[in-house]
C-alpha cells in the first residue's frame, strides 16, 4: 500500500476558499443555466488553497435532484466517493453534481472545472446520463476544446454510458455493442489512455443489440437518422421534432427505462382489473381481511408503474415508440406505444398517493380486528370509502373496458414478464451488480491517483 505523505496536505482552513469556490461554481451553473456557458470562468483559488486532487462525480438522471448536496454521495457512485474520501482524506475534495438536463449538466461540469486552480489534479466519473455528460466533456478536453488542460486530468470513469464506444477500454467483463445513443463523433484524444468504461452485462443503456432488442434498435434508428436519409427500413420515418432541452440521448434513456419496466406492470394488469372490480363489494360488506388483501395487492401491482414513471415523460416516450413502429418488424414498439399512451393519460402520482392512504386505513382496521374489536375495525374503515372512490375514478380511463387490458396482456405475452426494477434488468441482483461495478471503478481510480504521487 502507498505510504501517505502528510507533509503535502494543505490545512483545512487554507483550503476552505477552494471548496467554497467550487461549490459556488456548481450552484451558479445549475441555477442560472446557460449563462455560465458563455461567461469567462471565475478566477481559481490560490495555489496554496488547492487540494492535491479533486474528484467530480455526476450521478444518473434518477439518482439525484437539483437540491442535492455537492458534498453528499448518491447512487452507484457512492462507493467511489466513499472510497476516495477514506483513502486520501484531506488530500482530496470529492463533489457530486446535482441532476440537470444533459446540456446544463455539461455546463455545470465545465464551470466547476473552470473554477479549479491549476495545481489540483482532476478525477471524473459519471453514471448513465451522468456518464454521457462526463464523456462528452472528456472528449472535448482530450481534443483541446475543454475548460482545462488534458494534462490536469488523472482519470475518467464512465459507468453505463449511453454513448459508449465498444473500442474504449473496459473494466470488468468485456461487453460488445455500442451505447443506446451511439458513439460520440470524436474520440477522447489525449485522454484516451486515461478513460475506462464499465458496462454491466445486459445493460441496454451501454450495450444495445438489435438482435436482442429490435424495438429499442428501431427507436434508436428512428431518433438518430438525419432528416431525408433512409433509416434502412421498408417504411418512411418522419424526423423527430425535438423542442426544449430534451435531447436524443435523454429521450432514449427514458425509452429504455420504460421498456425495461413495462412488461412487469403489463403482466399485473389482469390482477389489477380484478382487484378494482372487487373493491366496492368488499367495502359494502365491511370485509376487513378482504380489503387488507386487495389494497396490499394493488400497492404491489402498481409499484412497477410508479417506479417506471418517476421523472419520465410518458407522452414523449409513446410518440418515440410510435415513430419507431414502422421500423420494428416484431410489432412490439407499436403495442408499447399504445400501452404507454394510455398510461400517459393517468395521474400516476395521484394513484400512488391514494393507494398509500387506502393501505394505511386497511392495515389499521386489520390490526384492530386482530386485537379482537370487530366493531372498531369496521368503524376504522369509515374513511376508506371516499379514498376508494377516488382510486376508481383515477384508474377508470384505463381499467374500465377491455381495450387496455387486452393491449397489456398482448404486450406482456410478447415480451415476457420483467423482473421488477425499471432501471435495471435484474431486480435484487442490481444492488450487488452496482456495488461490484463501483468497486471496480474505485480500485482503478485509486491506481491512477497513486501513480501520480
């Protein structure tokens, strides 16, 4: 193990200005948006205040929020943050950038790098959409178009990069196939030997195979084919009408998230229809055990939809799938577009909140019944009737009639039942996979940092 050279450490008090300047740069960019991209970079802190190393981490789209504390580690990169902080102590400043759009994410990272003093060495890491941000800026730095010199960068780690090039050196097992958004137009230039990617097996963000996911391949071709060019299909495709800050990469990430989680929810639809139909009769009878069972089932059955839809524009995803439908010979994209279109019309937050309230009442009534007070249990159900009515009203547009249930059953039968986590292929094993991936990255970053001493 490396011998620590404590005489190199600047004192905490002298480094406070460097820490404050960096946090201010991150905060100003994420709040002020595009203004930071064109402004001159703020002067960096004095050399005496510089940390020996600075690590900037950019989490995935759904791992953080705009109010995330830059000093707090989140998501897959938590292991990286904690490992670096533990090993190097006050020799390193570790910062997590909050969630932004892809465009402002690059601006925030560029501004944070511009605020660094020239004496600090830089480590960069990103996960998923964060990896797209870090990788794009690393390509600019490596080709002499970035906010700092390539010589200042120690290492760059990209986890689940949707713009992964299979030729970029990989940590862990070798995975073929490009990222879902396609490789970047330029390589990493001078940083090529300091870049590593990590792509968990069967992760569709960083390893897209047309033969394994023809619907996703069709979406990629539909969204990335320039207007007027033939996307190699038997049917014409209209150019995607992008507006605002939603980029192709971000939309593709949303499509992948929805497609991964949709089959699990679709397989639950027949049971949801049956439970919603049973709910009024159970209420009329004051059937406490029955209500406890049905409300608990509904909570579990809707969970994949709630997780899948968090932060997703289901309307745009439905449009993207519809655009890709002529390119998908399996027909999955067309069915998925219809299913997602129906879900886009639901108030999913309202449904989740209502089920949560109903579950609380039903569980309380069940506990009173178990305690031997059947009258008290029935009385405890008095607040459930209006909540159940609200739930039935919120779900009526999708679960009344046969059209949506039929579509959902067809989709589930065509694609197979998913395994739970809409952001991953493996439910419980995702935690272990994420930890192993982050540990690999932390070890490599440590080796690269140690080589600079």
